């Protein structure tokens, strides 16, 4: 078992153990409300297609998508501590080719807040984001464009947070650090994800390896909003903005996420996830061969088994 598999299992175990407290009220005696609110959603979606003498054509394949969304929130007096884990992995296996990845993310955020005057809080936020599997710009490529911890992003921010309700949180940080890690030396030598590239002689001899680390200091804004749109349909959104004081502050990094969750019953649900990313430090080659920063979009639609665990009864919002 390699390091990334151990890491994934560890993350899953932490939130699964926390969620074991979540059982039906009928099974537990009444007790005092806990300062902790624990919630986990485990989902698995699988589809399979096969074709024999099918006039319209098609390729035999099996695809799967699994994700875990978990939260652990603490609230007492003036103290709030919000923790969020989002991790997902999916792919399509064509029977005559290798596996093609369709989703791969691990995103952890933790925010500690101290109440100043309702609804204003002094907050410190820490975030970590990466992926588990190798990524390729095109399925035919043999050279990977990303992998575990290449890139890896760490964000640390100190600022003021506006929390008028459980549905809305707005954080403004004039002092924020963004740290990019590129632990794959081949990608680091290329200067991928904004790190300094390797230096070569006129004979293409390596003089200095590319950097594996880049630090940025800037300002950060995060808006988190969630709402029940109607019965059994909920929405959760998050958008983040970062401006680097030290280099091109006018180029704003954007990371946005929108999740629509359709609850069918206790076991089955559907979900739609939309992501948008713009990072001026990430060069992407388009279909015409042009290389430069691009707005990145991702859409994931899933339908399958989903199970929720929580140690509290959710109220309609």
C-alpha cells in the first residue's frame, strides 16, 4: 500500500469514526445537545455499457464515481470551529484501453473563529487541496501533467468573518499566504504551477533543478452559502478570491464550487457539481497549441447510492 492510499484511508477513517455517533433518535436515549455537529455523506455511482452488433456503435466500458463530503463543526459561546472535507475519485475504464480519470480531488478546510460583536468574528483559516492519481492533458499522453502533491496547495489566512446565520459566511483577509507544492521533479523542472523552472546550459545540461515550493503573500476573500431550495433539494456553494501582493496583484485567482444535492430517499440521491478555477500561474495548452492561463471548468453529475450520517436533526433553511 503506497503513501497516497494510506492518506486516503486515513482521511476516510477520521470522518467515518466521527460520524459513528450519528444514529436515529429512536435508537438513543434523549441527551443534552452537543457542541459538535457532525455530518458525513458517502456516495457511490457506477454505470456499465456493453455493445454487441450494435448498429449505432459504442465502446464497452464501466465507470464509477465515489465521494465523501464530511463536516465537523464546533460552537460554544464566542467560539466557532468549522472543519470540512471533500474528497472524490472517479474514472471510465474502456475495455480496450487504460483507465481514464473523470474526477480526483481532496479538499480540506478548517476555520477557527472568535466572536467580536455579533455577527462579526476574528477568524483564522487553513486549507489544503491536491489530488491522488496521475493526471494527463489528453488520454493519449504518456507524460503526466499532474500527480499527488503536484500540485498541492496550502492556504493560511487571518481576517474578519461575517456570519449572520448558518447559511452564509463571508471572510475577508488582508493577510493571507498561498503555498504551492510541486513534489514531482519533472513537473518542477518545467516550471509547472508557477514554481521557478530548472536552469539548463546551452548544451541542455541541467544546472539547477526546478523549485518544489512557491510562497505568495496577498489578500483573500471567501464566500460560503448554502440553502435548501425546496424539499429534498439543497445547494451548497463556495467561491474564493486571492490576489498576490508580490506579483501581478491585478490578476485575481478564483476557485469556485457549486453543489446541488437531490435526495431521493435514505439510500439514493443525485448530485450535480460545478467547479471553476482561474490561476494566472497555471499555463494550459488549448486545442490550437496556444499556451497560457485559461479558465478551467469541471462538471460532474452523479446518480447512485448515498448514505448520510449526522448527530443532529437538520432544520429546513
